[in-house]
């Protein structure tokens, strides 16, 4: 039997917030944005295969037409399926369309500012990551802003619409 401590010195990390409708645009807007995306930067990608950011990066590389760029200054010299890591969005050799973020919420306003400076079209905070300031900064710059959603789940769910929009 598992015992749960009520002692505040042994607190467990907060649980993942449940997604809300306000966290994401409507399905058509989201599918159109994903259809128009060709380059994705994954900020906070990890070279560790047990990490979700690694698994999502590999899935995007293998199941979408996207060019995927990995951003993590702590992973210099590492790679995922032949893709090396960059120190920052500013170091990427191309302009990316979508910035997918695997960083703690308190770091996302700075990532949003970097995404705006990089002229990205969308800022996507992965499932469990929410930050009103990051969302406001992205929206103020005219970017599509998504939080607390998994890009893989949404891509698969909207795949037929994405394919239809690409055909237009």
C-alpha cells in the first residue's frame, strides 16, 4: 500500500493541467496552420530516447513532411537521426514556421520572444505547459499560439483536414 505524505517538506510536483478550449485555436485554423508549416524547431529537444521531446521529434521526422530543427544548448555535439542540435532559434540556418516548446512554463516567455524575433508563424507549448505571458506575446506578434496540447496528437487527429488544406 502506498502512503502519501501530507508533510509540506515532501510535496509532489504539480500535476499536468487539463487542456481547455482557450488553449488552442479552432480545428480548421489549427489544421490550416499545420498544413502551411514546412519547418519546425523543437526547443528543449533532448537526445535522451526516454524523453517525450525525443519521441515527438522522431515522430515528426518520420511521419510528417516537416524539416525538423532541434534546439538545446546543453545537447551540443549530440543528434537525433542525423539532426544536430542548435544553441538557440537565432542560430538556425533557416526561418522556421512553428516553434514547438518542451521547456518549463517559466521559461516560455523568453522562448516566445525568441520565436517572435525569428519571425516564426506559430508558438506551440506542449501538453502540460501553459503560460499566459508567452501566449500573449506570440498573439501580439500575429502568431498562432497553442498551449497545453501535444503536436503529435493534434496532427494525427487533424491529419485528414491537414491533407485537404495542403491540396488547395
